[in-house]
């Protein structure tokens, strides 16, 4: 997620706590993940539920979208690492 630029990094110094920000990563990967996450929020029930849960907690929309981006990239990484097709939750 850090290589794609969607992993949050804290801006802390000593006793001061800052906010977490995302930075870096390849622009083309971030743009593709952004569009994929918008599509997944509309069409993928697990991602939609995750996004809605964050919004219900009062998180800003952009933060929830970036969290969905991170979830997509970590899911894709797990699928590739396990060399197995993705399986959603079974009822």
C-alpha cells in the first residue's frame, strides 16, 4: 500500500501528535485505484459496506474512499501472494 501511495503515515514529533497523511506512490497507480474504488463502492457489497461504515462513523468522504483504495490494493496483494482466485464471504 505504501508503494501505491495509499498507506497513511503519522506526522508525529516527540509528544506532539499530528494527523495521518498519504503521500508518494506512482500517480498512475493512485489514479487507477481511485477510479476502481469508486466503482467498487457502487458495485462491490463488501467494499460498499466498509465505505458506508466509515461514513456512518463520521469520517469524511475522501478519507473513506482512500481507505477503500487501500483495502482494494491489500486484497489484490493477498490474491497474488496466495496464487488463488478471490473468494468473497460465503453466506
